[in-house]
């Protein structure tokens, strides 16, 4: 755990530092609301001072940082929609301080341009470290094979999903990596279904755990092809794990219920249910939301989640469906500390899950409306066209 990681200005962002330094992802969640509110005030002041666009936005709404006194008051903080970043580049740090530039889309579609200073990206990575540590998924003594249902990368790749999946390979030493989406040589990618099945078979016999990361649609398609071909179920090492991300997006017609998908993985690869997890996040909001053993997305201590009515934008209560709104003070590079996603979701009390985590959790109920914007998963889904028969 990197304890030397520092915000760009400790005097102005000392509470942001404290919130992001927390290493227990879900403990004492509500008990730290006051600290979280203060951190949100600090980061909002930072973006107003550092970003002309955000300053004008705040002025246009007659927003005052001092008006934020409660957690619900965080809704007063001027927000941006995730799709805003597909058409605009805004930064709150000098260009010389940009450490990493990632995009959200794949081979086609509009791309969110997200810029990270070193604090922001390393802070988000440290959050993933804390969650993987909590679930005992960091195994430096155990080599693993990896199957990545994501884009095989070129050295110059700025694609967020590929960056994330490669980053996840650091938690266990790499024996061998197989990419399901192969580079075609002309800047594109092609889904290698039969190569994926061969990787399943090869890795099941090597006696090493297998970690499978990435888009669920490709994983599902390979498992279904196995069944159609009459290939016998395999038995992966019991310490194997699945960590999905990206959602089904444009593959809604191919999607199946998560519990059915997990049952299929158990049946065909022999990986136990509690080792099958989904992750939710985006390049526009990099706080990691990781399924618990009961497959719910609990909110970690570094963020708060609101649900907004799709017509009035008023905050909704538990179990009501609306726009998914993320709030977090971690990001100093861009004014993306209050972001509304294009996803429909509902928020639920943590005690209702039964997994032992106390923080609330959200459920995603699909995308709101139809948009021409394409995410990584939507761009990836286009590679499946014509391959489902």
C-alpha cells in the first residue's frame, strides 16, 4: 500500500488526502460522512479555482461551497454528465502534470477523453489494491494464467478497459496471458473464440489458478460455443477467479441473467460461485465498485452514490430506480468529482445484502434511453456481429 502518495496541494486538500488514505474499503462507512463532506468541499473549491469552465459553471448556478453542510447537500455541487466528456476536454491541472490519458471507447464511437495527474490515477489504483487485499486476491507467491476478455494492446494504446485489465494482472505473478480480442494489424481487433476455448483447455491442465478478466459478452459467447461443440466441462484450479467489467451494453439481445451466467461458468469451468465477481466503473469515474460474495455492488468509503429521478432530477430513496450519480473527492485532474452516468440504478441498504458489509449497495438496471455514444463494451460488441450463429 502506497502511504507516500500525496495530493497536489496538501494544504488545500488535506481532508481529500485523509479520505483517500483509508485502506478498509467498507468499514465505518456512515461514521465518516462528516469527513467525506469536508473532502467534497475541498475538491469542489479546488476545481473552481483550477478550472475556468467549472468556475463559470458554478457561478451560473450561484453555487457556494459553504452551502454544502450535509451529505444530501453534495447534490448542490455542480455535476457533469459522463457523456459530457465525449465532446469536451476540461482539466484542473496544467498539461505538464498529466500523467496518463485514457479513452473510453474501442474501435468506433465517440470517445471520452480523460486526463489523470499522478495523484488521481494512483489513488484509484490504491482503492483497487485495498479491495483486492480485503478479499485475499493478492497472491504474490502464486503464479496465475490470465485470460483477458479485452483488447490486446499496442504500446501506444490509451484504451481504458485494456489498461485496467492489464493493471489487474499485478496481483498475482503472470505465467501466461491470453487475449480474447486480438489485434488484426490494421488498428482493429477480432474476437478469437476458438483460441479462447483452446486457452480454457490448456490452462485447465497446467495446475495453476486462472484469472479471467474483462467483458462478459465474449466470455459467455466462448462458453456457449463450447456447449454447442459438445466439449466436456473443464475443472479449473479451485483458486481461479473471474472478475468481469464493462457490462453487456450493446449486447442486450445476447445477455442472460447474471445468476444464469455464473451457473454456466461453474458448469463449464468448475470455478466456484464466490470466486465469480463483476466490477462496475468507468474511465469517467474510476472508483472501483466490486461485487461482494452475494454479488451486490457495495459503495466503498471513497465515494457516495445517489439516485436521481429521470424527470425532476430530485434524489430518490432506497429501492427506487433513476439515474446513477457518483460523488467522490479523489479526482484532482478534472472536475469529475460529481458525475451522473447514463445508467439506471437503485440504491439499497447494506443490511439487506447479508454478506456482512455495512455500506449501501446499488443495482444497475440497464442504460437510460438510446444514445449514439458508444462505450468500450458497445464498441467491443460490434466485433460479435455475425459471429453468434
